C-alpha cells in the first residue's frame, strides 16, 4: 500500500531536476533534485499510503508538461498529456489544483506600462482549454461527492488553536530539522518575491498556503500535508537562490556535494524519527 507513494516521490525527484533544468539551468536542476530526495518531509510522506506524494508528483509533472506545451501550443499530443496530468493531480488531491493560477500566469506578461497585464493570445486560450478539459473530469468526482461530509475536515477549530497545535508539534522536532526547515523557508520566501525568479515557481510555492491559511477560519482546510505539492517549487527556489554563491566556485560540483551533504546531516535524525514512529504505531 505504501509502494505507490515511495515510487511517486522517487519520480518526483527526477521531475524536479528536469523542471529546474528547463527553467533555470542544468546545475540548479540537479541540485534541486538531489536536495528534494533527501528532505525528511519527502521521506515522511513517501512512506504513507496516502495521496500526498502522488499529488507532488503530478503537480511537478503537469508543470513540466506545461512548459513543453508552451513551446508548441498547437501540438495536440502535448495538450492532451498536460490535461491528463491535471486530471491525475485533481483526482489524487483536489486542493493541489491551486497550482493552476501559477500555470495560467505563465501565459501572462507583466509590464510597467499600461496595460499592466498582457495576455499571450497565442498560448493562453490553448493552455486554458487544456486545463479546463483536465479539470472537467475532476469536477465529475466533485459533484459525486458533494453531499459527503468529513468529520476530520469539519472538526477544524480557530486559528489560535491551529497555532497551538503547530507549537506542540514543533516541540517534538529535532534541532537539525528545525534548522533545515528554517533555512528552506527563509530562502524560499526571499526568492519568491525576487523578480528574476520564474513566475511559475513563485505562485506555485506561495499562493496555495496563503489561500488555505486565509480561508481556514471558514473552510478549515489547512494542514501541512495539504501543501506537500508545493515542495518541488520551494526546493527549486532555494536551489536557484544559492546559485549565485556557487557560481563563484571553480568546481560547482563541490558546492552541490556540500549542499546535499548538509541537507543529509541536518535531516538525518528526522529521517530516523519518522521511520521509528511509524514502525511503533503499526506494530512492526
């Protein structure tokens, strides 16, 4: 039951490397793929029989297929593959469709003159049509389950209760995982507002958490696992953030090796904790 999640995270690491190569460069893509594979949260959800690893994989796959579609908007096969990836994304995790604004933003150009938003009339209609077809299949499932209610989602409390729950969870985390998480979050937020970063990564990393947190008092849809699908974008932003520092080194491969080793060391105890806690709870 856990095998699909493990394989999905493995595939996702490769997709992160490919996506980073297309967006930024081969060196950044390789670094991002390696770092992604070593993150404790990737290992954590890569061993669960739940759909969050699959959602991360489909989010990355659909973003990669979007770039291929933008290269040749008129090619039906690429549009069909992109639509199929979005269908898989929505069927595995409905909230992961919050990546769609980031996709559509790739067809919009921001200018300092008026109009401030310039829509690419060649790519936007075709991308929107493919996205609509992919999401249309998901809506059939949404309509079928519209009358269902989940006690797990409906029991959400107030925002202060959410903060208290997070603080209690953090108290049990290891120091290495806290340091690693703080570095990743700070670098990702810093790069998310840098104009030189691809708009796809910026909106993909920031918009879903902001939407879920801002609507939490009403919808109660915030949980850390719900935004696992944004992790590829966060890792790519971080990998791109440290690229100017590593570019000054004569042997960039050493910088990548040091980065990967640092992530492995800081997250080692968290890897062990995740596996041991699951083993105890399952009775293995």
